[in-house]
């Protein structure tokens, strides 16, 4: 079974930016995505996002402005049990983390940054897609959920 991840066309809330800029700009609000399981999505809808205890960029909420990146998570989990939560995020002050062992890779928040951003194709993420980590979950507003759609198999006759 092939699944496709796409969002319906709709208008974004005023002031929210799609993935059109190469880097998130300080104090702008962006549409972002968080891939998770259906059960975790229910908890997030009920209680809001919480910081992860650790990760490539340390503590925070891991998101991406790239739907295809988010749709891969959780890695190794069955596709039928995945969903992507669409959010809007005021990124605050953004720190670019573009290599492994960056001096602020896990301490960016201690230096006054609200969001850490890993650019696409910088060698930090195997997929080559961008990643964002937001320190304060209160910067995140849930907009909705995106479910995968089944792509019909094409038969040749």
C-alpha cells in the first residue's frame, strides 16, 4: 500500500508563512509540521506539546517547515498509524546549527535563542531535509492534523 502525504489547499492564518524562505527569519510565524503516532497526537491535542528530553538539538519540540520531513516520523513506525500535526510557530530568535558538533548544538537556548534550525542538505540529517527545534511549546499553536491518503495502485493492461 502506497501512502501520500499532502495537505488540502486552504488559506493560512494571517501572518503565517509557508516554506518559501531558505531560512526562518527571527520573530516570524511559520507553518510547521510534527510527525507522530495517532495515540501521541491525541495526547498532544489534549495537553499540548511538551519538550523532548533530548535529541540532536537537545531539549525542545522537534518540527519541520517541510511536510515530507515530518511525515517520516516516527521512523520505523507503521505508516497506517502515523499522522502529521500542522502548527503555526512564532520562531522568536533563530540559531542556525549547520554541522555536527556545532558549539551550540545542544545549548542554543542558553545563549538566548528560541528556535534551532538545521538547514537542508547540510549533512546533519540523513534525509537532507530541514529540521527545527522550538524551546518553548507555548510558541506553538495547533492548526490541524494531516492523515496519509492511500494512493491507488496503477494497473497496466
